[in-house]
């Protein structure tokens, strides 16, 4: 089985770029692959509940919705 690692480096200062690793990991798992997410640099704040609820990217669902799916799929997140 293919396993993909997604690295997040953008935090809440750029919500549209911050959500991409979460969307990509969710899509990979939906496609039958394994995935994991690593949070680095500014992205480490994305693991906090207060931040998850405040990240509203342009053209994508809120991070809170995508994060819920990531948790449901049991995608590992490394900080």
C-alpha cells in the first residue's frame, strides 16, 4: 500500500495554504492510501483547538471540518 507524508509549514497567518496538507492527506486516505501529516514551523499552532476553529481558508471548507475528517480517518499528525 502506498503511504504518503504531507508536511505543513504554514500556520493560521495563511489559512488557505495551511489547510492543503490536511486536504491532501484526507484525499489520499479516501483514495485507499495511507497518509500522515507533519506540522513544522508556523504550522505547529494548527493543532490547538482555538486555532483549528479560527482557520477559514478561501475556497475550501473550514479547517475544523477537515480536521474532524482527519481524526475520523485516524491519520497520524506529528508535531
